[in-house]
């Protein structure tokens, strides 16, 4: 008879934090994409040879592709965090790498706020974008921390011991 291990609450919380971070990122993208006029103007400046119809079509494609990509990221993080809660070690490693990259980029953003003029950054990006970026950064840090909490680590060790073919650590 194999022992049934229950994931610790820290690992379950980590899963919720990963998903919340992805959803907050989707909200940030939606707010950014809501400024169609700004997107049209930006693309018109980058490629002045395009007609208005071509610019509008390119912006439509960019919006659809960006939202689809974000939904794919949410699905990936949902799947990886679910596998992590099931005690799958490689999923925790992948989440660590992806989360670490997100935290690193978030840290660069926070340093940019501190080093530069915060008012200028907020004026360029908007208070909602800056706030959502800080929220995503905080959620990612917390999710990583909960994934490596001592109770979570003990759970992974326990799962490793109960899986057939594994030797105790």
C-alpha cells in the first residue's frame, strides 16, 4: 500500500499565486491594448509606408496574438502549478526558471522606478500599468517563496520516496 501525501498549504497557495500573477499580467496587457489609438499611432510612426487599413489590420492581429499568447501562458502556469502540487519535481524546476525570469525582469522594472524619475515612468506607462507590474512582481516572489517553503520541500522529498523506483533521499 502506498502512502498518500497531502500537499502542504504553502504549495497550494503557491499555485494560486502563480495563477493570480498570470491573470494580473493578462489584465495589464488588456489595459495596454485598450489604447487602440496609441497603438495605431505608434505603428504608423514605425512604418509610415503602411496605409491606414494596413495599420488597423496589423493592430488587430497584434491584439489577438497578444491575448492568445497571454491565455497560453495562463494555461501553461496552471498546468505546471497543478503538476507541482502533485509533487512533480521537474514542474517545480520549470516554474522556478520561468518565475525567476519574471522576478528578474520585475526587479529591473522596480530598479528603473527607483533609479529614474518615478513620475516620468508613471506618466509614460500609466498608474494602472505600474501598479499591475508591481503586483505581478510581488505575486511571483511570494509564489516562489511558497514553492520552496520547508513544508513544500518536505512534501517533494516525501513524494520522491513513495514513487516506485525511487530510493529514499
